[in-house]
């Protein structure tokens, strides 16, 4: 028996014994189309390099199986396709720099196991880019810092070794935490089970606690509420405007 698979709009028939999507890609490349371009590394869901869309949903090719009927495999969305299933993720790596998601100023705080556990899940990101492919905000605004750069910013803000929290919070105010619609699409596709949406909500809370405002509310006129106090003056603005 043969299964059907469409890869980048080209149809192939595959022996039903080969069910793993990455095995299918390797089989096609070695038997019928040696120009097919795709990336892979560890073959065990750890390196994040083989992420593609299977039937419209972001998945690691090495961890997904062919579906009944016809399976459609496409490159990740919202990234420029270099060839076939290989995409250019340089813009996303730049968003990571923009979010300052790294250790800036090392504190002398003692780090307990409890501190490590608090950011353990966020540290498991495998940089697969699936969350950016699923994000409707990144789809329309390539300057949006985006899911994994924000979840990583949260990881460093909660890191007891980091003492530059102000500069990190500053970095994620524009095209950052307030632009997320909290739709949760990123959390649904994350192969590391990171609840990115939840981390972004926590970043919004941390921002408010530190005096930042949601620009949607701070720019709205009280008049539209007929003189009712909309809460636009809640907190203080550390940027002074
Ligand atoms: S929750 Fe925010 S970051 Fe995640 S996909 Fe939705 S808009 Fe994008
Ligand atoms: S947060 Fe999850 S989906 Fe996004 S890059 Fe990291 S592992 Fe992939």
C-alpha cells in the first residue's frame, strides 16, 4: 500500500511502512528527488531544526507521522523561503537581540534550586521558530519582538543572576508585550510545551508593576468615556511622556 504526501505542492507516493515525516523526506531525497531541500539535525526533537507545517500545523518533522489520506508538508509561515522547506530566520534572531534576552549584568545573588526551577521550562526552548510561524501579529508586523524572544526575556527577567531588569523591561515595551493579542497560538504549537502566552501575560504584569503603561490605554482620550476615568493615568511613565 502507498500513502500520498504533497511536499511544496509536489505529490509523492510513499510505502505505508515509512510513517515518520522526516524519514519520508530523507526517503524522497535519496530515491526520487535529490534536489529537495530541508533541514534536520538530531532526529530526536532536541535541535529544533526540522520544524515544518504538517497539514497546516507547525510540527517537528522528526516527531510527526504521516496522516491518513494525503499529508501536506509546507515550510514554516511568516519567514522567507530560501528553498523548499528551508526558511530564512535571520529576522527572528534579530528580534532576540532586540529583546535583550541574555545575561546583561551579573548579580551577586545566591541562586537556589528553587530559582533554577522557576525558569527551567523557558530555558528549554529549542529555537525551532514554530511559534513565529503561528503568530498572527508577527505575520503583519515583522518588527514585533514575538513569542520566543519574549518568553526568553521573561526567563532572564526572572533569573536571580540578572540585575539589569529595567533595561530588559524597557526593551520589550515597543513592538513587544503590548502588541501581543494573547491568542495563544504560539503556546499550542510549542514542541517544548512552553506556555508562551502565559509568559507574555506575566511580562505585561511585571511591566505595569514597574510603572509602564499599555499604550492602547495611555493614548486613549478620557472624552471617549464621556468624562469617566478610563484608568489612563494609572501608574507612572518611566519614560516621562
Ligand atoms: S499569544 Fe501573542 S505571541 Fe503568541 S501567537 Fe498570539 S499574538 Fe503571537
Ligand atoms: S518557544 Fe517553543 S515554539 Fe518557540 S522557538 Fe522555542 S521551542 Fe520553538
